[in-house]
């Protein structure tokens, strides 16, 4: 039974549906300002934990409106669509990464970054040895 509550809210959470849904995977939407939380953060965290553990049975929700068979088909179609979208997102990510690294060469490959880091480390060691040598020569020059 739902009741109306006219008191002040302990916490107010605002944002787009996609931004609110993204909270289940982390707090990036909060850091980007896509979701705003006003009030008691402890209550907001409890709400986030509850929502993250919800297991909504879409088929059970749709059955009274469309009948069991149509609800079942809609549920299967929805799961298939979500799977397809996830695979498509992964392939798109891989393709963009390959394009940026291999074809356009706008982003260095992991091997190039490792090689560059090793070169920088080697250069730093050489500079440190050179600095030590200069200091030693300066001390020797003062001693003479």
C-alpha cells in the first residue's frame, strides 16, 4: 500500500534514467555531475545498495497486462537485446581502440608505452650518473 508523505525528504537524488542506472556499476555519474545527491549521504548509499541488489522479474511484471506467453517472449527478446547490445559495445570498443592505435596511430600501443617508459628510465639513470660526475668534478676542482 502506497501512502503520501508530506514531510521533508531525507535525501533527494536527481539525474537522467541512464545516469541513475549507471550508479549500479560505480559512482562515475556522481563525479561527472550527471547525478546530484542532496541531503543525507548515508541514506543515499543505502538506497544505492538496495537498488543494486534488486532483481526485477520483467516477465512477472508484464504477465498481468499481456498474458504469460507474450510476457515470456518479451522477456526473452529483452535479454537477447541486452546481450546483443553488450557484444556490440565490446566490439565497438575494440574496433575504436584498434583504429586509434594501429591505423591512425593517434594513441600509442602498450608496447610503445612500455618501450618509451624504459627509455625515460634509462635516460633518468644516465642523467643521475652525469649529475654525480659533475658534482665530483666540481669537488675535485675546488680541492685543487
